[in-house]
């Protein structure tokens, strides 16, 4: 079964014999526990946000962040309870003290599924551009949202130590076409059959391997200017996580040669022991 990997497609011709979403997955494969998450990123010129729901060996975590570019303020929280963040299909809901998010997500491009070997087992992801519409309330001030974004569903039996660099964003090309991208090094990053994708007007294109700058200020010829940053470090008995995820703007050229007229999104560096 693992010999058929990596797999990249629309999910209709997956390798047989592997337990994959939306079906049930065992809590363990060999010695590796199941990790799964849903992440939604929304990347607009006025406001950017993310929300995530994570489970590692059955232990829950949830997080959200809103970067108000006009007000120049980052709102964020991470919790070991999921109740403040709910991500049912097609929706984002956050209700956490002074912040609420109520968004509807509409598909805005091809869905791409990837299954890869990782350590002695396998991992799965599904990425899809979305259009997010709805309301965000920040300490009594309500903002209307109508912006592009990316939906990331992931699950699998990752190696004990995992590290990756990642970028996701949305914008407009120099040819005035809507663009969304998902670039990664460290997971699902085979030379072919990777999750690296650029969507032009919703049509998915796989792109080749990418290199992230040490300072997270570029990936290949795509330049990044940070504006606000999420940083968190956890070191528990069996699980540790160290990540940076700055929000900001992009300029330059995507790996498929598309030149950006404007772009907004995130960079990320994550190191995990789990």
C-alpha cells in the first residue's frame, strides 16, 4: 500500500487499503498515534484570520487569530478546549470573549488530495480554495468579510519528530486573475505528487520544490513582508510544538511563474515532537 505513494488527485482514485477521511481512521498505526486538524485561513486586504481545530492522540486543541490591518491589532487565542472554535463543513465560528467570527465558506477552486509516506507510516491532506463571507466582531466593532482563503484538512500518522515550512495566501496576478497558493517544504513535498499548488482562477497547478528563506521573508522568488505574528511554544511530557506564523503581504513571482500584483497571507515554520 505504501509503495503506491505519493498520491495526488481529486480523491476519486486513491490508493486502496489505506484508512483515509472521511472514513474512520485507527487511533494508532504501529506506534504512531493519529493526528488530525482542520485549518481555515482567510486572506483579505482589510482583514486576515485563521482558525483551527486539532486532535493529537485524542487530545484536543483549538486556536484562532484575527489580524485587523486597519486597526493594526492582532487578536488571538489558543485553548485546549474546542468549544470556542467550531469548524463544521462550510463554516467558521469563533465565540471567545470580545471576539466572534461567523463565516460561510463557499468552494472557490479545485480540491487537491495528497497521501504521502511519513516515517514508517502515511499522512493525508486535502486543500481547497474558498470564498469566506460573513461577520467578524472585535470588541463590539463588527466588520463585514468577503475574502478569499484556503481550507486545509489533514490527518495521519506523522513521524515522532516533524518539521515544515509553509506558506498560504491569496491575491491577484499581474494579468488580473485571482490567485491562491499553498507551498510547503518538510511534509507532502515529493518532487512530484506533492501538495504544492497554485490555483489560477480556481484551476489547480502543481509546482516544483520550493526553498524558504531562513528569516521567512521569502519562498523562492516570492517575497514576504510580515505585519503581525503568531508565536507559540509548548513543551509537555510527550508533546512539544514550536511555531511562528506571521501574517503579511507578498510580492514577486509564484513558483509557476505567475507574477503577483498583490498578495496577502501567511508564512509558517513549525517544529513538533508528538
